[in-house]
C-alpha cells in the first residue's frame, strides 16, 4: 500500500482558540490518498473550491480560520498530479464534517462515503447547522453513504481501520493504515499538531473536551505501542512527508 499526502490549501488559525496562546499558526489542510490492492480510498477531502475566492460559505468560522487556498490546490487538481481521476476513488472516509475536512466531497461524486453515524447525525442537527458548525451542502450531496458505529475494517483485511476518536465532534474518527514500513494513524482533528500532544492541550471549541482528552490519550497509547501518529494540521510534520507518499 501507499499513503499519499495531498495539501488542499492551508488556513491561518487563531491560536487563542486552539491552544489559548496569542498569535496565528499556519495549518495545512490535508487529504490522504490510500492506494490499496482492492482500490483507492481517500481520507478527508479538504476545502470547497469556493473558498479560493470567498469565505461566504463558512460564515463566522473565517474569523478564527482564514483560508489560504489558491486555484490549482483543490482536491481534483491534487489527485491529477498523481495520475488519479476522481472516478477512480471508491471510498471517501471522512474524519468529521467540518468545512476543512469535508468541503471537497463534491469533487468525488461516485465514491461511497464512510462516516460515523454520530457524526452524520450531528452534521444534520439544525441548531449546529444554523450556528455554522456544519454545512450539509459540503457532504449531503446524494453519495452512497455508509454509516458506521465505532471501529470499522474498511477492506476486511485489517489494512485500513476507522478508529472512533470523538470529542472534537460527536463522531470524529481517525484512521489506522498498515504500511509495509509500519502502522500509521491519521489523527485528524483529535490532535492538531505535536505541541497539542506534548501538553495534552484540548481546543476549547470541541464538542466534548473530556471526551477529546480521552481520545488523545488513546492515540498516545497507540504511539507508545509503535504506531506513527500523523497529526491533523502539523505544518512541519506534513512537509517532511515525501510527496510520493509512505509505503
């Protein structure tokens, strides 16, 4: 198998909301292409291409997360650089349904979406939609949707496994990928970057901070057991991963 990083733009994040510190931090927006012998899978789809021109679709989120997203950085363009057509992708696994993780779903119209049931339900909660937490126009587009509850073996061979890591959102999930070089866990927004893990800092805007803290500890234990953690928005770590991916 191969795990290929796709940088679907960046956002400038207000550290006060993430770690309580002053200042701003550059956060890469990542999608992950997984080449498996039984087909292609994608973990997260990044931002909607509209955000290259306007922040209207994310409302007040733009006060805390300012997109830096240029034409040519959208999901389909990133896939094309690796010779992949959108129709080649069979599965899209969504860590959660926030704008910077599910916004590019419209670019992969033929894939099956794999989402935790709790997240799909939260993503259709009208109060949360009205508050701008979720935008169903990003993900409720007529795809075949597979709703899962808890741990899920995508291919049935233990090579790609969804791991529930709730707290940031009700149905947040991370993804374990078994590479020849060793197991990798894509943490997504359970852990933004290394410093969050080092200090066990939980962003104050999560759905359930105690639950996210428990999820972070679960991932930390997996790291102790030999898994390589790849954080959701760690610029330094992301740029160290070869463009051709990990095998």
